[in-house]
């Protein structure tokens, strides 16, 4: 079974398709770097939507999500954006933890796996 890589880079790909699943890398804010957790979450989810579309799927097919926050006290703020984004009845399995992230100003990172059909 062949692999298809989306935006392969020197260190990692944005996503990898294998079989009937797409595995996304952890996405961090691009345009909202250093802004509120809500703005960062919106930015990350926009990137995820675009990558899922490129892979041939969408957020209704997400199987699993992992979310990292630099401060778990922002959990409700992140959830307010997440809850508005997910489709009721189509929510994935999910875990959210507090963690030190790659660089200052990055306060949220989200990684998902989704079905293609």
C-alpha cells in the first residue's frame, strides 16, 4: 500500500495518507501566533480544514484529535472555538493536555487523524 505525502518537508510532512486514513502533523498557529488561545485555535482549525480538503476528506471524518495547550486554564477558551467548529454528532475521540510547546507564543497545537471515506 503506497503512501501519499502532503507538503513533504525536510523534517516532516503536513499529512500522510495511508490506506483509508490521513494522519495530520501537529498544527500550530500561523497567522495568530502570539494572539489569544481562541484566535490561535481558529487559525489551527482553518489549517486543518484546508489540509483535510487537500487529502480528500473533511472534519466530519475525523476519528481522533490530540490537543496540547501551554496552559490548561485556557481549556474553556479553546473549547469555545472547538465546539463551534465541530459538527454535532460527528465529534471525534479527543484528548487535551497541558504541555510546553515548540516556541514562545505558540499556545495551542492540534493533531488529527481522519478517514478518507
